[in-house]
C-alpha cells in the first residue's frame, strides 16, 4: 500500500510571528479543502503531522474528511532556521539554495541539511516501524525536510533539484510502504487523483 508525504500549501506570512506559528492563508486553506475532496484522502488510515501550525491546519482538514484524528510528531518539523530569523523571499531563496548545495555545513547557524535529513528519516521510520503496510498513511509537513526525505527514499544525494515546484507549497509524493520506494514525483495536493497516477518518476 502507499504512503504519502504532503507539504502544507500557501501560508499567511507575518514577519512579527515566529515561522513555526504561521497558519494557512485563505488560498492555502482553500487548496487543502479541495484536496480533502479527492478519493485518496478517504483511504487514509492515519495522518501524521509536524507540530507546526501550518502543517497541523493542513492535516486537520484532511483528517476531517478521512474521519480520523491527527497524530503529531515533534521531529517532523522544518529545518531549524531560527538563527537568522525571517528572511525576505529573495534572500530566503538564496539561503535555501546554499542549504541544499552544502548539506554538511550550516548556513549562518541553520540546522545542517544532513542533520535535518537524519531527523526526518528517523521520525518517519519510527512511525512506520509498527505501522501495518496494508493501511495507507500520510505524513504532513514542510517542503525542505520533505525534499530531504524524498532524496533518501530515492537513494539520491541531497540537491534542490529534487525540491517541490517553487512558490507555493501544497504538493505531495507517494511511496510504497513495503519497500519505501518512490511511486511518484511531486504532484499538487488539490489535483492529484490517487496512487494510480504515477506521474514522472523522480528515479529517472
């Protein structure tokens, strides 16, 4: 059966609020609501979220449609960028490029990409260790660590070329639970029809 990694869609950016406390914007919430009407959502047996507000809000919308409760895992949070505080979009993109290009080093005090990857892989692996692989499961979190997990699942080196499409968030990829191999590349959460929609493989 399939597992999903889902990134939160658009957020309400507020430099005065710590990034982990940002919530979904009107557009982000609308996209999550649209995603919740897709048939794959009702197949989910579990939804696991990071403890950051935007991820929890996304997970709650999907969980309501699936008729299940959200479980939270602290170690699924986005890479720790608190050392630099809020960065305007252009500066953030430059920093993110550096983060992925230099996984063994820290960008001005950020959590290193290699450490964030180790953390997200361990968190997901811990959940799956006692999860029935016959039951579909979704992990809801953030683009950076989602990409790092994707690289691990695909056996690829850390690189931003494997990141979700830029500008919005609200994407997912599917992986097989039996061997944790990727089934799809990133797809929009509100347009993806389900695991039969294989999309372009990130292994190519």
